[in-house]
C-alpha cells in the first residue's frame, strides 16, 4: 500500500456469524461488485497497521451479507472486526 492509495467504504461489519469466523456485513454499495471472492478489503484500526483481507466467500442473508475472509477462522477473530468499516482501494 502506498501513501497515495485512496479508499472507499464497501461496508461495515455488524457482528460475527456462527463459530467459524464469518461476519454479518451491511454493504455500502453493490455487493456483487465489491464482495467477489478473490477481491480484497482493507480494515483500518487505531494504532495498528491497515489489515488487508481476501474475500473467500460471500452470500446474501436477510438483507445483509455473510462474508468469509482469509485468516479469520474463529468467532473471537471475527469479534475483533465488529463495528469496523471494510474499505476498498479506488
């Protein structure tokens, strides 16, 4: 990531879903375009380096999305992302 990268909000993590690290996400744009498997999202956290995560799978659920990200395998890991924005480079 260079200092010139610009980002747009793709969605927000509402809460974990289940015990396998999946997330319930409120999309902020076209989910079919923004949340395709293989695409990446970036999570910015106070005092930490940005975290780039690759989308493994995504499907609609009750007007929101259930999202699985590489490296997020447990409910506790998913809980760390609660309330965070998922951003995409533009």
